[in-house]
C-alpha cells in the first residue's frame, strides 16, 4: 500500500517534502491560515489553496484506508480472504475499485442467483464457464434436476442467473461500462406527462440532450431538481448493443461450444439490463452529482469570498435606512464602529407620503449625530426612498450607498440580534445590519448563515456537508486575511480566527467585558483556558491598535518580535522608532537575516511598511439612472450602470437600481466563449450594461457588455 503523503503529492503535483511538512503541521493542530502565513519555510512557500488541497486529499485517502481495513476484516471474517485478494484490495486506489472487489462478499438480500445456489446449481454454472463450456448443456443439466429444480430448463436458467451475477460483480466488466458511460453516454430530459402546467421554469429542458461527460454543472443540477420535483423525466442513453458485445467478448471464453455460448450470451444480456447497467447508472449519477456539486460549491465560495472582502467604509458615521411603504422606513444612526445611537420611523412613501416630517426627522438625526453617509437597503421601496432623499436635498449633505439586504431579516430574527438589542424589534435590528454592512461587510456578514447572503446557485441542491465545510473555510480564510481588532471584534468574528473557535471566542469577550480592553497581544494569555497552542495559532491575526508595542497592530507574529528588535538594533533604533518612519524600513538588509528564512523576512518587511493597513480596497459606489424606477421604464438599447450581485456558471445577475435584477448571460460577456464568468466579473463590481431584451410579462431583463 502506497504512502498517502506520496500519493497526495503525486495527485496534487506538489513536492513531496512540502506535502510531508504540511501534513505534520496539520497533525500538530496548526490551521491552514497559520501554516500558509507563518510556516512558509517549512512548506516551501505553499499558498493557502495548496495547503487546503493537501488537507482535503489526506482526509480522503485516510477515509479510503479506513474503508479498506473494514473490507479486509469483513472478508477475512468470512474465511475467504486470499493473499491475492488482500494484495488487490491494498492496491486499490479509489473507492469504486474497493467496492468492486468487495461486491461479491457484500451481504445481499435474497437474489435469483442466491436461490439458484441454494438449489445446488453453482457447479453447473462453473461447468458452463469452463474452458470450452458444454457441448450438450441439457444432458449435463439433467443431473441437477432434483427437488425444487423441475427440469433442465430450470436448471440452466438458475445457472445462468449465477453467471449473470458473476458478470455484474466483475471489476473488469464494471470498469468497461464505467468507461463507456464516461465517454459516450447522453443525457436527455422531457416534461413528465400531466405536469406541463408546472414546467415553465424548466422550459429549457423540455427537450434537452447533452453528452454526459461535459454537461455544465448548473444544467445537471437543474435536471436533478426538475426530476426531484416530478416535472422532468431524465434518461441516460448509451449504445447498449456495442457494450453487451464488448462485455461478452471479454467474459465468455473464446472456444466456448455454440450451445453454451448462447446460454452465456443470454446471461450477459440479462446481467447488463437487470444488474450491471442500473448499478453503474446509479454510480455515475452520484459521480456527476458530486462533480456538479463541487463546481457549484467552488463558485459559491468564490462569490462569498468577494462579498466578505468587499471594501469597508472606515471612519464614517452612518444613517441606515430599511425602506418600506405602509409600515414606513426604519431609520437608525450608527457611529463609526457600528454602535446604535438612535432609531426612528419615517413615512415618505405611499400611502402616507409624509415627506416634510420625514425630512425633518432625518436632518435632525444627521445634525445631532454628525452622520456622514447614508446606507439604503435595496429591497422594497428602495428606489422610491432614494427619490425622496434626493428631492428633499438630504443627499446634498451625505453620500448615498445602496446596500444589499440579503440575509438582514435572518440576522434580525436571530438569537444574536436579540442578545445585542433586547429592547429593539426586528425592524430596527435589520436597519442596523444594513448600516453595519457598509461600515464593515466582513464583521457583519459573519453573523449570518452564508446560504442566506444571496450569492451562488443551487445551494439547497448540493451536498450540504461539503457546502458547509467550504463556506466555513472561506469565512475563516477571509477573517484571518484581514485580521480583527481584539478589543472590538464580536464573538462571531473572533470564532473564525485561527486556533480560537466559538467557546474560546466567548471567553475572550467575557474577559474583555469584565476586565476592560486588552493592552497588548500577550494579555490574551490571561483569558481562562486559552493555552500556548491557541495563542500561537491566533496571535498573528489579532490586532491591538492602542498597544504600547506597535507590532501588535501588524500581521507580524509575536514569535518574530525578537527578529524585528534585532533589525531595529542593527540600525541603532528601537522597535517603535523603526516602525514610525517608513524610510527606516528601506535601510533593512534582508540578507543579514537569512537564518530566519527569506519568505519570513520578506513578510515582516512588508508588514512594517503598512502597519495596521486593511488589505481590502476602498468602497465603490454606484449611480443608478435617475429616470429608471421600474422595469417599465426600460427599453432595449439603453446603457445603464449596474452592480454585480451574483455570479453563476451561466452568467451574472446585475442590480440596475430596480426591483428586478438583469441577467448578463455568459454569451453576452465577450466575443469569445466565456467558460468562467468569475474570471471576468467580481461581486459588487460596478459596470455599464446594455439592455438587449425586456420581457415585461415575466419580469425578466437580458443584458450585455459584449457590444458596448
């Protein structure tokens, strides 16, 4: 059995030495963000994506080993484990190969072949499969006509059932069919009879045909959903005749007597239709589902990363508005940290149209709390409220940002929101969430289930465990990439920091509440049950801006503080003086510190050049067309501004300032075929689009950037 580390290195095309070092660190409890950031010399400078791939591959190989051990123990317990079989099991390199080897020994419900064995017909089956078979099967079969075997026909039929089972359990023959399915199978769909009235959203699949090997993931998931809803009928077709001929030629001995050959060919055909094809079809369906799930999950995770890494609006006091009609607009004033200062309700829209009182309320809040910008939710009544703000002149005093409300209602009804604002109702909490998303999207969005944030596709159809793992890792990656302020971060944000987790995060917040702000990173060790290992994993990702040690507000790990002190001393400076003047950093000679590792030294110098700097870009605003309020205001040929709200495998959904998002299909992104929309567009990107079609009845908008 090959070494898993060697296998992983080969499959991932990475140096074995780097993989071995990475696995050792993972087994010691190091996290992926910690390894990628602070152990570059150990891993040969592997990045986070490569380290995560190693982690997943090693887990897969270890799960395969566990299954291998179970299969060996089970077959050995039956007394049927031969040296050759053990070797084949130990050398199997995939789960399907393992399960093929185990299939003949797997406990079965009562089958036709099992009944035939009970009736003593296995010796006859072996005779049929002997070197040349039987010249006269009927004559030999008479010996087996006893008891429940009525005649020679029944004896031969029972023996053929046993042969059919052998065909279906042959790893070699199963692989033939797998290979054919992967290369040649075609998937077709049609509307189930009687469900035509429910088929509107599946009209593209009413008569759909595609080769299975390269069907787009979103198409396959749509087919599966339609089938699950009972609207679509799915069929997978392959040239059965050619496959049966190939299996027969591989299975039936070449010089088999004609009479026996006919029996065996019938057994192969029966096995293919009744046992082999259904089994491999189910296996292939699972394989294509997994492949489609992986593509959809990767897309979702990529969108989520872009959303979480959206630019914060630092140092701004915010007027946040959750717009509405009859129940009014919920308004909150937030300071630059997101703390709630005041709340109110205004009624500038239908049916009240109380614009005068609404304007007075907003101006009073802006003046009293010195508010800088407005965060306006993008859902119901957003455009109407935006028009009011402009007509009232309020946007002359503050800049207006349109903010996605996806998931705000989920947060506002959560236990966390009730804990934060026990005396406020869900509408106020929702407005707070909208404002905080503008101040710091990452800090606010970590409080919400990623599936509720509104990016990705088919998130409810894919493997939920795999989706959860991928999204959790994405959130953790983003949080650690940005770093968090130890003295202001919520427990939800701290929980994603390397080495911390929910329980420790709660203890950190409790300690901070009871004892006041942390004065430096080292104070973290005073938190109950936070040990040296957790400190090692977490410290570099935590920031303490007001610490006496300026390095506590950088991404430099405390273990490297002595190295920085050495750099400073070599220049005749203190650490504080070194950091205070960027010109000092230019005087550092990296070659003098080669013993610490070139990558580590380079990272330290980069951090010294930008202490406390946020890696996210500046916030970008979008100006929607002032004269477009509803879909009825659109016309083909218009060029408008929009913001990318969601990216899917088939295109992107663009917010153009009205209730309905427009679809920018992949075919309208560039002159050449686009296979990955995420390579062209990013979540929250501001773009110009041309309206190419408006379906007013179905409320659908088609957009293009190809012909601007």
